[in-house]
């Protein structure tokens, strides 16, 4: 088989990895699952904090482990953590049980995030196609979003036919097992290790060196803080839209043979499917925007677009049209911005430090979510979701204004 076909085949594997990874059938209903279990927004915020604290604690160690002991090995371990968490969510009954499930979910996230991106970059470097990072990452991410689209549509069938929402976690185990098999088929050089034995002191020193590298390297530090803060803002508020949509659609019954609740769940599944499908197109073609617009301006402008959209959502939260439009736009903004940011980080960071640095980026994101998720939950519980959305939108808009007037000194 000639080299070009080998490369295309492996990039297709990278893409299907994302497709299978995103077959999380519970995603469109996660907040509803917690609400049905009797949790308040504050408790949900605390669950998110537990998850993000675990990610924060284990992000850098997991990145160092990936760089030094094998990225394929690390990904397999991460999927094992996910599967344990899915089983615990299925069996769980109450806040304390969900905390344990979230701990394992956080471990899965920590061991996965950054590692696969670093594998893609290492593969592109190996075959000397470094200039296509945003294009290739955009393609693989588009497959992930197509996976989310398929997952949302299939979940509708599951929601109607299964006894309760908890079964969605058990079914999600199947694609994760398939993904583990796919990872094992990756080329051996993607599991190359710097060390063959483990030294705790050496491990700690490598962690310190990785963090020190980020903070001492001005451009890398700014890139990671810009990426992490935007991702944290998006992740902190995106799932609050689930209960908003359900509350508004409760009066709309299109399927008379089904209950009002089933109707709402069907709408939610279709809405997520459409949003993920459009987002897949956006991320697949994000690299093309650089032909017409400056990359820095594209990345920076997503702050103000997202901020204004959230403010509008907070002001017109009773309008289903506004909710759906803003929900869609937020995902489009993220999926235009993310491939461009990954390319910039990949270009700025030394090859042997990519997995560690990308893990630190996820660690920064987790720290910010851990700090603000409980606060946003308290605002939603004690005041309103509307006020919470407006506050987040105003903050993102303020960050844009600051970055715009300091663009000559501070560049993402």
C-alpha cells in the first residue's frame, strides 16, 4: 500500500475514533437526568465541580504519562474509567452516588483529553504534513460531531423504548468498547515511550517541567489561557439550555400517541442532532475562513459573538426561536474557533511536549469550570437562569473588549 493511502486510512481511523467517542446517548438528557433524580442546579454545579477538580488534578500527570509511557496505553485506560462511570451512573441513586460516578468520569476525561490530539499531530509530523493541522483536526472533529448527531437521533428511540434515562449510560458502553479496539489498531510508533520504567521522582519532575514550560513561555501561556477560558465559558452554560427547551416545548404535542414528556425528549434529541450536524460542517470548513479573514481576528471575534448571543438569550428566554438560534450559534462559534486554536497551540509547542501542554490547557479549563459552575448554579437557583446567562454573556463581551484594545500586546 502506497504512503498516501496509508495516511488516508489512518486519518479515517482518527475520525472514526471521534465518531465512536461521541456516541454518548445520554448527552442531550444529562441535566434532565439529574433534575429527575431530584437534584437542584446548585447540586448539579457541585457535580460538575467534582468532575473538573478530578480533571484538574490528573490532567498534567496524565499528559506526562502519555508522553513518557505511551499514548495508546493511556487512551485505553481512559476508556476503562469511562465505562466504570457509566455503570455507576446506571446503578446510582442520589447525589452521593453521582459524585463517585463523576470522579471516574473525570478520570476518563483527564486521561483522554489532549492525548488523541497529540497523536494526530505526531502522525502528521511523521509524514511531514504539518501544514494541514487545522484541516485534519477539523475533519476528525467533524466526525465527532456527526457521531453526536447520530447519537442524538438514536437516543430518541432509546428514550421512548427504555424504562428510564439511566439505561442510556449502559448502552453507551458498546461504542466505547469498539473505540478501544480501534485504538489498538493504531500504528505502534504512536505508542512510543520515552521511559520503559516508572520513577516517581522523575514523574514529579516532569510534571513540574511541563507546567513551568507553559508559564515561562509567553506565547504558549497566552494561547492556553485564551483557549481554556473560552471553552470553560461554553461548557459552563451549554447544558442549562436543556431544561429551558423542555419547559417551553411541554405545551407542544406533535405525537399524540406519546406522553408530553416523550414529546419533549424527542424534540430535544432532534434539536441536538441538527445542532451537531451544522457544527460538523462548521468545524470541517473552519480552516477555509483563514483564506478570507485573519486567523487572530476570527479567534478573538468569537468572544463578542458568544457574549452578545448569551445576553440576547437571557433577555428573550421565553422565545423558542431565540433559544434554538442561540444554541446553534454557540456550537458553531466553538467549532469554528477550536480547530484554529489547536493548530496555533500545536505550532507553538515543541513536539515532545504537545500531549502535556494540551493536557494543561484542559486543566486550565477544568479549574475555571470548577470555580464558576457552583456559582452559576447558585445564581440559577436563587435568582434566575436569565440573569446567569446575561452575566456570562457580559463577561465574555468584556473579555473581547479587553483583548481588542490590548491586541498589540496580548495576542492569542
